[in-house]
C-alpha cells in the first residue's frame, strides 16, 4: 500500500484538477424562445383538468406536452428538459397524459418513442418539474416499450387515474400488457391476469391496449374503483375487457364490438359518469392514417353480463373511419365525435344531444379562422384524432389535427343549427422537424429554414407566424418536406431549396418570396425519392446538387453529383462534373467564391471551379463526421461535428487535415454552427450541441475553439436536435433546429433587444 500511495495521490490530484477545471468552465446565461410558426405538427390528445377552470393540456407525437397558460393566452412547453442522449429515445414523444381528479397541480405522462423504454413521469407543480420512473430491468433493457409517434397515437387514453383513489394509475402498453401503480406512479407492476397483449402482425400490429376507462360510480371517494375497462386494438374476437374487482382479474366484456363490420378496431372511448353508457369509435386502421371504414357504437350497461350494442347512425360521405369521442361533462346525453381520414369530403365533427340517436355535422372545415397562422389556410382539416369539451364551459371545445389544434367558444350554436367558428388554437405551440437553416449576410430576412412536412419558412418577424405562408405557397409550389436550403453569400436575393417530389430543385431570385422550378433533372438520374443536399455559389450563378441516396436501408443506392449554371435564358441543363465524388455526397454550404466542399463517408472532396471538377483532399477523416460548416470569411476553414462521440474538429487547409478542438472539455458534438464574431474579434463564433464542460446542451467558442462557453442549461435541452446555426450578422444568436420543438432561438440574456 505504501508503494501505491504516490500513484493514488497523482490520480486524486488529476481528478481534483479536472473537477476544478469543470467548475471554472465559463458560462453565460441565455434566453430561449421559439421562432413563431404555430402548430405544424400532430397532437395526440387534449386533457382538461376537472378541478380548475382554464387548465388543460395537450400531448404530442414528437414535440412534448404543453399546458395552457391562461394569463399569457399561450401553450407552455413541458418537456424542454429532454436531452438528446436520454434513455427514452426521442422522449419528446408523449404516449399518454392524465391529470389528477382533485388536484390542479398533479400531472402524469408517459414519454418515449420508437420502442424506447417507457418513462413514467409525475409532476406536483402542474408540469413545471417532473420526477420519473423508467420501466427497465436491472440491465437497462426496456420492460415496457412505447412509441409516442407510432401508429394509433391518435387513440387513447392509454393512461388512466382512478377518480376515487388517485394513487391508483393504470397504463395500457402497445406490446407489453397492462401495468399498474398503487403509489401515484412511483413504482409499477405488470398485471399478469390481463389476458390480451395485442397483435404482432396486420393492421393492429404493436398497438395493444389503446384505451383505458375507469367507472367512478363503481366505488366511493377514498376506495379504489371496482369496474375498469380496457380496449385492445386487435382483429381477434375480444376487444373490450372488463374488471369488476379493481383490476385483479379481467374478462372479455362482450363479443366483438364491431361484429359484422369487417374487423374494425377500437380507437377511442368515453364513459358516462354513472357508468351506464360507453361510446367507442372504430376504424379499420388504428390511425392516424389509412382508415377507410368505421363506426361509432353505443354500449349500454357495459358492466353487466349482457351489455347491448347500438351502432350510431352518423351520416357517411365517402370512405373514412372515426377517432375522437367525448361526452359533455355537464350533460351525459351530449356526445361529440370526429371522422378520421375522410380525405375527399374533409374530416368533420358530429354532435348528438340525445345520446347518439341523431347527429348534426359541424362543417368545421368551412368555418375556420386561420388568421393567426396564414400557412394553415392551405391545409384541409385532417387527422382529427381527438376532441374534448371543457368541463367548466360546454360551449368550449378543442380538437386536434395533423398540423395543430382548433377551438371554439360557441359549440352551443350547433344545437340551433348554426355551425360555430373554429379558431386555429396554437399560440405557443411549435412542433416541426427542422432540416437546415440559411442565415444570409444581408437583406431584410435573418433566417430561412427547410423542414419536414411543411416546406420551410421565410421568417420576416420571429414573433408572428410568417404572413406569406410556407415557402412556395404564393406560387402553388409548396410540396411538403424540404431537405435543404441555401442562400448566395454575396446576394441574399438568390436562394435554392430541395423539395419532394420531383423535379426537386426550386430557385428564388427575390429573397425567398417567390419560387420557380430549375429544369428537370435528367430522367436517367432522377430517383423516385431521395435524401439530398444542395449549394449555391456566392453570386448565385452556379448550383451543385447531390441527389444523395435513393431508397432506404440496405437497398439504398447512391447517386452522383449534378451541376447547373445560370445563363441569360435561365438555368442550363444539369450535367455531371469531371472527376465527381462517389455517390451519396453531402454538400457543405459555400465557403468562398467558386469553392464547394462535400463529404462522402470518411472522404472530403473540394471543387475550386464552381463544381466543374473535383479533387479528393482527405482520404479518411479522423472521426465519422455528422455535419460540416464553412467558416465564412476564412478561406479553407471548416468545422465538423462527429456522430461517434468524438467531439468537434476544424480544418484550416480546405479539409485536407483536421484537428480536434478542446478534447479536454468537449466530449461529444453532434451538431455544429458558425455565426457572427464577438465584438473585437474577426473570427466567427463557433457553436456546438452536445456534451462539454461536464454537462449537456449548447456551447459557444469565441476563440476559434480553444475554450467553450456553456450557454445552455438543464431546462432548455429540446430533445433530439437535427441542426444548429449561428446568425451571420448578430453575435451570440443561435438557431436550434429540433425534431419536434420547432425553431428555438437562443440569445445572451444580457444582450440588447435583438
């Protein structure tokens, strides 16, 4: 032991120095806000508090949960603490959410997507802070798999809280059975007596227990309820299960509820307070897509040995299913349901005031107020997955769609035959998947973006939804997903972007207001679907287009680069450059005039003649690079993030050689950005998202990557971040592109109003 003492002292000294260095790591307080777009994504469900007026929540498939903030008249995000490396992968996906029946402060939710382990979360302050139990075994293997962004996410609710004994919570999983907590969500056990696990194939694959209901009339406050129901999305005969002994045992409650209805699947359900009537929506697909058939059924005396079923006679127009269903808390005979995937006739709501005997259509699509978000005007109502009526105001109702929520305060007008107006109800709610940013060096716009499903936007004012709508909307050229966007360094009027479907490439010469196609890509080089990137020269006269890969997985094929040049008559034909890089290249935004870079696997290629010819400058990069940014104004300077926890790298010789920056403090950099230099500096600020200084989040370097300032905090992580970029003109401003929380803008808290 004496001989080892000096060695131990050396270890202790090293640990002390590391701890001291981390403690002394520079930090700067940042303020975080969203660039306002409003909505754009799918909300899985809406939940009203039964004990406090104007308190309600929504939970989404990939953008976290939100609480309505009545004083601010806006939705407040509740999951921004979600880290990119969290065990519940992509835990901005929320599988289910419920509120306490007698406390306004207690909220419960289940987080996780893509078959990650279930994170069972509980809050005692209205969702502002959370405690969590992950359902994993001793080795970390998931005991319960969840998928907040999976098929059937419009169904529910999978999570139920006993109104008579709120310590009792129940969760119906997709493929791992029924789970129960008797201590308000702290610990959970599988209910082995539950007889069904759901389908492993077919339309109901991995949907499982899609909805739970508890009959509050089956007990009294203080004693756990006796009667519980579970609906299983399955093509098997038994879909509705009942327990009359508080969940100890379970039996099929009745024969197939969709008997003689071509194997319809339950989606959502609602139970009257006296427990005597249940309404169930059914579709041939669990949703939110693919439904072509459906019914709404009324089940009387569901707790008895001989319940009865009546199919509600709701007018049908075209093919569709049903999803949302709710009972007015103030009137058990008042029921509101929604269609699902009624594409031709457009989804709608139907209201009954006589217990489901007769129904009135809301004609909601024709009575909308989209003035708060002009882009929404181009969308038809679709994927109406959930609808709920306010327990404190029977005229107030909210429904979800594929791109946000709508609300009305005049539902009662429908009782008199007058369709109410539904307003786009998305203030504070931002849910989109960002794919790239372009921050120009001049002009009236600070940011352009490309994103999945919604094209992207020209952000005239970060505080309002872009008035011109999504990119291409003014010209009828909005196409949905837009993978990449780039702006000419020396002329911000010239932009190029990529969209799906073909011919893929659009160009703007008026600062992104209007767009037009750039000629058809040669048919022999045109994929049906691709993952691609594009770059435009400094003066906007030349393009380099990488179709990337066609298809997915092992069967994907790579496609070579194409180039085009501007002529007096428009754009010339696409052609292949000389000595082109291998197919599947990812382009880097322009670094200097006529110079382009790209990386293919571990190779770096460069062109100095506008893309006409290419040279391999680096055969093997020191790490697997995730994305590369050019350091504008510094010829030959590039920075790169790694995808294998190898930190951040820089090249000062055009990509030939690379040096890892600050390895002693930067552990992982999975996204990198470049922005305006700090005052008194001439080198642009560098940004990373990842792990550094002993924490996770966001970091800025003002000294070429020698030291990194922590600019994030534990409550502002934003889940899986797809892209970041600094503002080209405003020092300190960082744009964070998320996979579900939209565009987040970070700026120094002590800075001027920017």
